[in-house]
C-alpha cells in the first residue's frame, strides 16, 4: 500500500499516477477522506484520554461531596473514552481498506496507456526462416513430450502431462535457472504453494487479480500463482539487515484460474492452470530498487541468450501494470507458429508497496526503522518450452537442444518417437 505521508503531502502525485494507469481518482479522494476522519477520531480520543488522566488525579485528591461528583463525571468520561476508542478502531479499519484500494504509484518515465501501448526497448536476435513451421504442440506430440489429451482426461481443460523428453526439458530448464541464480548470489528456495489470506493480500493479488486465484474455502488458504507470494511473505513482520539486498530464487508449481481467458490460447501449454517456475525475489533499500530492477532484467536476458531464442525487451505501459508494480519490463520471445512475440518473463519494481502491507523493514544509518522495497522477476517457466521447441525445430520434427541445456537434458537433439 502507498505511504500515507505522500498522500498528505502530495496527493496530486497519486492522482497523476491513477490517470497514467487509466484508473479512477475517486479512490484517492476516498482515502483522503478516510485518513482525515481517522485523524479527527484519534485527536478526539487523545483529548478525552488526557482529560481522563487529569480527572483521575483530581479524584485522588478530593474528599466528600466533591469526590462523589468527580466520580460521577469519571464514569461518564470513561464511557466517552470507550466510544472514542471504538471510533478510532473503526476509522483505522476504513483507512486500511481505502489504502488497499489504491495501487502503487507509477514511476517517472513509465509510458502512459494500456496493454498495447508498451515501448520496445530493444530487439535481440533474428527469427529463423523456416520452410515448414510446426507449432509447439505438434512438435511436443511428435517427440512424446506433451500429452494434452490425458491431461484433460485426468484434470480438465488447460491441464497437461510433460512426458519423457518434455519432462527432461522442463527439469533441465529450471535447473539451469537455479544454477544461474546461484552464480549471481541468489539463495535457492523451494516454497509453499498454499498461503494464508494475509500473504496473498500482502502481495496485492486479492484486488483486481482475485478472480485468477484458486481459493480453498475449507482451509482458508490460497494456491499461489507465483512463488513471489510466498517469498514476499517470508520476511513479513521482520526487520532485515539490508546493507546488501536479500536475493532469492523460488522454485514452485503455480496455479492460475485463467478466468476470463475463454477461447484464448486454448491449444497447447501457453495458457494453462498449472505450471512450474523459478522466480527471483529481492528485498532491498528503496534507493537501491531501480538498480536491482535492471540487475534482474540482465539475468533474464542472460537466460534468453542461454536458450538461444530471438526476443525483445519491452517496457509495460502504466495501464497494464499490476496493482503492486511501479514499473515493469517484459521479455517476449519470437513464436514462429504465431509469427509474433509472446511474453516469457516479467520483472517488476514494487517499491515499498508490498513490504508496507507485510511490515518488512530495515534499519537505516541512524538506526531508524524504514520500509523495505521488493522486486520480482521470472528466471524460467514452463511456457519457455514453447519458444525452445518452435525456434529450434528441424524439418523432420526433431528439436535441437540449446547448448546450455544439454548437460541437464542429457541430449543434443530431441528425436521424434511417434
């Protein structure tokens, strides 16, 4: 959630951010009103409490009829203090609810607009000219690597099995990501996939993205759509030593309902309900967040180079940012069967937005408690298999394994089995 000091000192900054996102400014006005009401309630409560303490001293010194009169006043004042305290709690809850409704403040320089208004920062690599293009599902079936039919039989639509060479390709890809994470000083983590509501809410996924999340009502727990959730909550309520950023690489299965995506990418494993991912996550000082964001992007580009696919780096427009992100870079790989670029990675600077919700802090040079910044970025995921298969396909249906993956996959070439 946003810093209330910014709201009080510069509300127009938050209104401008909302306009960039194409979002209503009314949520800012609602928060201003809620904050003002809470501060009034708090001031009234503190005045009553001060009067109560003064009266208590007078009672102690009084005698006879005067004492009886003061005691009667004390009883009424006690009721007033109790009512004022209840109002402080009520208005405080209203502030929190209003604060949760305002997304992060967009960073300077982020392009305005919506999903189609991204800015291409660079293109890397040239798409191959292929005489015959098979899509990833046709290739996956030839290789005995992807089984959608049995996935649907067992679990329903948008589920699949990775079999044989497909399973080895995914395990190789994720292991390569962990190896690169280790080389860059990240701590590998196997994270929980079930989290409490406060963990999901803390990362900002119970707002506009709530329909995407699987909820287990009986247990009051959520299935994560990314290990970002578990990693963000890992240090909740803690004060960290952030002389250097704390960097993690979380390996987990991820679950998404894909609500509202009916008819989109129904073929193959591009848009599915369950997949695996290695996710980078960093806690750092706010002044280090922009540099940390570029560091994550560099690591993602190194992974793109390792799987040898053409790609482009884009900056996402403000209206396409998630609730928690202040700035986001995506890497999109070339998909030959679609003759267009599709997203493979995303890295976001969430500034202090998530850490404020989760109460993750650090000590500054003067030993004062400050809110940390958080960032996240994809280092490898199941969807990458699509780009690998399609970009490295051969005429006979075989697929050349990128050199960096060969030690993990155990093969130079994936051969058709059908």
